[in-house]
């Protein structure tokens, strides 16, 4: 049987940034399903998503949340809902398409070919010959955070926060989604931490063997990010909480 793939798209007031045509056209050309989570939007995001669902009801579904619960919880609920149809792979992608949709196919192909890999993470590495554009200030702040996250996890991951990830929908991965995240918008780090803890407890090989960081050919820093400067102040507290709960 061919592998099946469902991508969760968390949306909060994305009416101005969402490109419905890009999603509809991609769904028409490829056997990839999308589950859009409307995280209690107060603009016209819900109407946009309903129209998108009507354009491809066989490939696109919408999970509306009554109130805004934050990206971490929206992604978690979306991944659990996506797993109900028993796909081979589930993942999440930023609604602004900073990472092109075509990379979903590359991620899926990696998981198809590499049975030893369970997770594929987009990695924003500005190598020569690649079109990766990130504001300089955000790049340096991101590097500081990535270094701190890698130290806390004990895993040499280069880019934890890229909003393009695909996972093998194994029973263990699904089980580790049952509990709400405690790390806020750095839930990506918490996903790795939960995997580290589970693998240590089960005497399995280290998590570094099952994660593949995929250097993106293209990534754009889209205006309109909902991350505020004060959020970076909370990062240290969140990293500490993750370390104490999963890795201490």
C-alpha cells in the first residue's frame, strides 16, 4: 500500500496571509491530505478555510476550535485528529508557507526510503546555492536559542523551530501526544524531549538516530509573525520546565 500523509496547518487570524489557491492546487496534484485547525480566529479565517474545504473535500478538512488555545495545543489536537484516520505519516506546516509545500514530498520520500528514521525536520541553513532568507536579528537570536535547546536536550539538533516537520505515525508517537504541552510555542523542543525520555526508559537507541534534519532549498521570512519580543524572555523558563519534567 502507498504511504498516506496528513499535514496539520494551525491557523490563527491567517486570513490575510493564507494562500488558499496554493493548498488547493497542491492537493489536486498530490496524494497529501491537509487538516486545518482554526485556533479560535477572530477574523475571516474560518470562512476562508470553509471555502478551501469545499474546493477539495476529499483532501482538505477543517477542525474549528471554539477559543484560542495557542499554536502548541492547536498542533497537538490537530495531530491527534489526523492520526484517527491511520495515515502513515503526520506532520505540521506553517500556514504562511515560509517553507514551500513541495518539500512535503521530499520529507515523505525520506521516510519511505529510510525505515530507520521516524522524524524529518526542516532546517534553515543558508548554504550557497539555496534560497534561505531570514532577518539577521532573528537569525542570531534563533542561533542562541538553538544552542541552548540542543544543550538542554543533549541532542545536536541545528534548528528546532522551523515550522515544517513530518513524523512516522507510530503508536508510540501518538501516545506521546496525549498530554498537553507545557513549553508554549517551543513545543517542538518538547516533542524531542518526550522522545528522549521514552527512548531512555525503553532502552532504545538515542533519539539522534531517528531524526533527519533536511536542509531546505528555500525558506522565506514572512512578515506578520505572532511571536513578540517578550516571548523570548519566557523561553528560558520554558526550557527549564521541559528539562525538569522530561530530562532530569
